[in-house]
């Protein structure tokens, strides 16, 4: 039990490697929980990139090679940033409004539901048992990314070319707890989603009244507390993908239109790196979010050098993080392709109707379509603001469109089984984008002249 | 929280009726989702609702029994097999067998697995493994000696190879 609890909580310690995020603007003015979440997001990405670089260089992971440089660097940078920030005036904290109480209650209910569903084996992802956990065990054992495992002839089911964030975080848990606790590892799905809530809430609160931000982020959390077990995604890479993609979109949308001062865009870039490092599907999610953000910039009137700078930043930083993994693959002979059942472009419209039916059926997301319905309704009501919401609308629609076209490629006899097996899981990031977009869609119009 | 008092002018307007309506929408959504969580647990028979799981596969819907009990079988076999040995897994049909092989890589970490099937494809390497793990004791490998009959399968020894 103690070992399992330690394994469950171990990922949170990775926030130590992302401390500077808590003292960077605008996160330095967030709630303590929101600042911790930003440090967690940043720490997980920094940890993944650093361990991948070490493995690429053939340096074994250890306290000296991992904790010392990452922890020391993080702490030093955090101290530098903290000294630049003027001391905060002592305040009485946030008022305990009804919305705040409801937020805490939602957090408790959602967390309890997720943890219980996972611990009682009602949400287990087979991929966790098939390869995420296997990779973590092997990586932790040899103190590095095990290229020989990934290059084995009978390892194609492991998706050898998947980026390493998830097994590295599990490997960290193994180091901290002494073993992989299979049952408690399932419950880490709750950790990823719980970590997202205060950060999403504070990013929303940059544009929304605090109570509204609290309720919208609570809705996001409850929606995923239901959707993750329904998608049998405890233990797999979907919960971190949802965290990173939702935070990236929220950070992009948090800047008021036309105002970049104190922007959380840097946090979006880090979260987008997390999206890319989590799994291959993250490339599509990343591309859609980045495309939405850039389209928003263009439609918002940005041109020339300013547009180029924004395009460069949203491209270079996340792709450089992914580059650490691609370099490892190239230098260590890890297969860079994934075995797919379908040939791209060989699609048939003859079963488009069946696909549409199965498609709709599997948007239930464990909530009887409530999560999707509310998000779509709020965005629809605010349709005049669609340009501002492109970083959310493009990934939400784009992921669904991608899935729809993907299913048109299906040639077997069990379309319903295939869609029910994949869609609840793969559409989670789209749901996150839709809810975050809906929350910002309802943001009050900026007042003028301040 | 300080951020709510940003001087960027984005929240200067009084929330008014529109703000009330928005809060009501999110509040109603949260209530509805909370009710769905309640319904999720209400649907489960009380005796089974919070009973601890024996394995990660206990209650995964739609899973075949062979895969479901396979996880426990592999942990039982782990205590029987010597470290460093080679093993293969035999099941009642290729997909369940492959599923057990995948999971064995998570459980039998001190041994070397050699699949007999990979998906629907038969794999020759499985024939070279010393130990044969037969799910639910569904067959007796020719020329092998029974090492131990476990709750959810049998372990057979084909001798040094």
C-alpha cells in the first residue's frame, strides 16, 4: 500500500524540475495550486527531454545525472526569477464564494471517482499492460531508454516509435517507490487531470470572472472524470495528452485580444512540447492547435515580422523538444515507422453512413453526450467570436474530422467494435479543446480604454 | 488570487445578466455531470461497488475470460519459473495467446519470452522455448513434463534446448 501510494504520487515530484514556471509572468500571480501545476507541466517536459538527451548520449540515469542538473538548474533559475518579481502584497487569499465551494466539491468528487474507477479496475487501458508499463520497467532497469527492446522483432505492438514521456514518468515512479505498482499506476490518470485543474482555472481567470473560471474548470474536470474511465484510458497516454493539449489551448487563449503583455504563450509552447512527447497522435493535435493559433493571428491582423516571430516560436520550440526523441531514434536504430492496418488514401465513402452513426454513438464520453453538448452549445451561442477561438475550434473539429476520415479507411467487418475501441480514447483531446474553447467563448468582451 | 485583478481591462465590465446566465450554464453542467457520476456507481451492485480488485483486468468490460485470468496466471507462473529461462505461451486461440504474451513481458521480467503466435501469425521461435505456459491447462505439449498446475494454467518443461 505504501509502495503503491508512493508510486501514485511520485509524478508530482517532477514539479521540482519546473520551478521557474511558478515565478514567470503571468503564472507568478496565479494561485499557489496553479503555480504548482505550471511547475508540474514544465517539470515533466524538462524531465523527458533531459532523460532522452542522456540516453542519446549513452549516459546512464542516476541521481547525479538527473536530479542534480535538473533540480539544481531549476532551483537556480527559479531563484533568479523570484528575485526579479516584486514581493506580493499580503492578501486574504481568494474569497470562499459558493463557486469556490462547488469547485472544491467537484474536485473531490471527480478525483474520488477517477481514483476508485481506476483502482477497482473499471478503467484499465490494455496498452498500459501491453507496453507502457513494460517500457517503464525496462527503461528503469537499465537506467536509460532501452533501444534493444524497441528494436526487437516482436515489439511492433509496443509502438516503438512512440515518444517516451509516459514510460519515463512511470520509470521515475519506479525509482521513487522501488517498484511499479500496477494497480496504483492505473490511478495516476487522476494525477494528470487533477494537476490540470488549478492551472486551467487560473488561465481562464485571466479572461473570465473568478467564479465563472472556477465553474468552467470544474466542468472540464468532471467531464474527464467520466470520459477517461469510459474510454478505458487509465494507465495510458491519453490523460497526459489531455492535460498538455488543454493547457496549451488555454494558455494561447488567455491573452486578451490585441494585448500580449503578461502573456502565458510561453506556457503554451511548453505544453505543446508535452503534446508532442506523449504519443504519435500528439503530432496531429499539436499541428491543429498551432494551425488554429496561427490562423487566429493572421485573421487578427498580424503580419510581417510579428507574425513570423509567432510562427517561429510555436514551431521551433515544441519541435525541438520532439527532436530530442527523433535524434535518439536515428542514432540508436529504433524503428521510426508504426505498423498501421490501413493504407493512407485507400478510403471508401460507401460506409460513410455507418461511420457517422458509430461516430455519434461514441461521442457519449461517459456523460450521455452532456460534455460535448454543453461545449458545442456555448461555442455556437458565441459564434461571432469564432476567430478568437480558433486555437480551440481547429483542434476540436480537426481531430474529429481526422477520425472520421480515418474510419472511412476501415475495410473489416467490425466497424462498430473498431470505432468503440478507438474513438472514445482518441477523441478525448478534442473534447478538452471544445470545453476550453467554450469556456473562453463565454469570456466578457474586453472593456476599452484601461 | 491576484490574477483576477489584472490591469488589462479584460474584466472591467459588470457581469450582469449575461454573466449570471453563463455561471448558471456551467453550474448546471457540473450538477448534471455529478449526477452522472452518481449514476455510474449506483448502477453497480452494492456488493461489488467498492470491492478491491484482484488484478487490473478484473472489471474491464468485453474482455475474454482467458485474457482476464491470464494476468493472474502469469503472476503465479512468475513464482515457479527460474530466472533467465526461456518461455512461450500457449492459449486456446491466437489472439488470446498473443495478448498473454504481451502481458508476460510486464510480469515475467526476469525471463526471456518467445511467442508462439504474434497476432494471427504463428511464430517458430516459440518452439525453441524451454518452458511452456499453457493457459487454463487447455493442452499438454508433447514430450514435456508438468512442472506445476496453477489456478489459471499449467507450466510445462520441455527440457534444456
